[in-house]
C-alpha cells in the first residue's frame, strides 16, 4: 500500500520526488501544483464518460468502464514514469486523493516505485494555498515608475544581484498594459496564478525584504489576491524616473518588431480612454511605421494613469530616484543601497 502524506509533509519532501498529477488535462490546466507533471488516467472525454456512467447508472459500472479505458494504457504509464524518474521516487495525487491516485500508486508500487499519495489531493493543496495567502505579510518594496522605465529589467537585475523579488508579470505571462499580451504565452487561470504566486513566496526568506513591481490589481486576465494587493499598497514605493526619450526608445525597441496588426489591436483596447482622434492618429503612425509618434500617444495616456494612481494612494511611503535609464548596472547598484525611507 502507498504511504499517505498530508500537505505539510508533501511540502517538506517534494524536492526529492517527482510529483505526478493524474487528473484530466482540463483539470490540470485550470490549476495544478507548480512543478507537477500531468499524466492523466483519462483524457477529458473519457473522464466525462466515466462521470456520466457514475451518475446515471452506478458506481460499479463507472469503475468497470474506467478499467476498460485505463487497462491498455498501463504499460505506457510505467514506461513514461520510469523515463521521467529513474530514482523511482514519486508523489501521486488526483482531485481528492481518491480512486485515480490510489490505482495509479498501486500500479507504480507493483513495479518497484516508492510512492506517496497526497491525502485530499489537489483540493487540499488548493485550500492550503488560499489559507496561507490570506495570512502572509511580506516586507515588500514596490518598484514603480512610468511605462517604459525599465522596471522589469531592473527587477530581474536585482535578483541576479542577490535581492529577493516576486516577478508578477512573469507569473501572469503579461506585462500589465493593453500591449502586455504581445509576445507572451497564454495566461494562466486566476487559480493557477495564485498557486504560482504562493509557490514563489514559499521559496523566499520572508524575514528579508522582497522587491515587487508596481502593478494594477489586474494583470491582463488575472488578479492579484486581495491580501497580497493590500500588502503592496501599504508598502514603501521606490518611484524611478528616467528621461522620456529613453522611455520612448525602450517601448519602440520592445514592440516595433511585433507587427502592425497586433499594435493596432492593442491601441483598439484603449480607444475609448485615449479618444477616437488619438486612436486614429496612433493607427496612422503605426501603419506608416512612425513608432515613436505612436508610442508618444500611448505614453501620454499611461503617464496620466500612473500619476493618478500615485495621487490616490496618499499614505504610501514614496522615494523618488532619478536614473539615467541607460546604465542598468548602475541603477541596480543605487537601488540595492537603499536602506530605509
């Protein structure tokens, strides 16, 4: 029989094991334990079929149908897991730690694997994430600045120089603005975004400071959890300033090669906010490859929005720092030396 472990035990030992999620692809996509691999007993159609039989006929009939589906796949499962995990140490889970994970664990034990099963499955892990996110208070420093101020580059540079960071845009697969989807992979669900955020925080020393980029509550289609959002809003802000020309050049370098259609599509998202005349001008600039002029229209809107957000957070402890915007290493060194403010 496989060993049953609770979530805390799982967290403590997971780094030495391969975590296998045997739920269907659709379930996995909705949200999963970070770093787990998906090896579904049933594909989405098969899962729906077994579930229908369970509800409309009987539990026994559903089990028999499940065995018919899984039986021919068993040798393939073993070969795949053996290739993935030569040390033969695995942790298995399904939705609630039930029949799917139990049967898969039995199969792997039969061929000599050391197998643990998570009590309560992914459902219990999800509860653990939500409970901990509600309680966490981090020593955050929020890195702010107008659009094009190289905040993301600076944030990642801080990490390379030994500072702790939470890269919300990397977790969200989105840069935050109407243009933020360009060049990014599909966004995770809100549920999985929360899982990934918690997974990132787990790896930090929460007694030390953590840098995070200033963001809106929504990053594309996902949302920052309320407690973490309030933590950000009540943390000190380092507001970096770099020359407007460098910001323009940065935006053009990032987006001009992405294609005219996607740029126009992105401007369309803010048409009502910038006004039809500005939108029309931006489209003409893009079509004529005058990307600097198009970027100026976008910056005028985003600068106004950013300043408005600062004015509506009067309790924020704010430190303004002027950077030249070209010497990234010098900028990072200046920020690293910040102590208190």
